[in-house]
């Protein structure tokens, strides 16, 4: 999954704004991702841990 997220990090520089979700429950992640994608103009980026989220924001 980190490879997919690394690819998504590159997309963060596109015109769409991104919301970073830090959540370890896969069902909540799925729900939030779907809700954000369907109800907002933002894209959702997922991190399963705070440590991974911190690594991801270092590339922004």
C-alpha cells in the first residue's frame, strides 16, 4: 500500500486539494474516503499510522 500512497502523494501537487486521513480502521477509512470523494471536491489520502502520515507530509 505504501507504493500506492507514494503515487498519490505525487498527485497532491495537482490542482485538486487533498485531505489526509489518519485512521487504522479499514472500514472507517473506506467510509471517509468514499464520503470525501463523493461529497467534496477534495481527494482523500490515507495513512494507517501517525508515523506514516508524518512521512507522507514530508513530501508535500
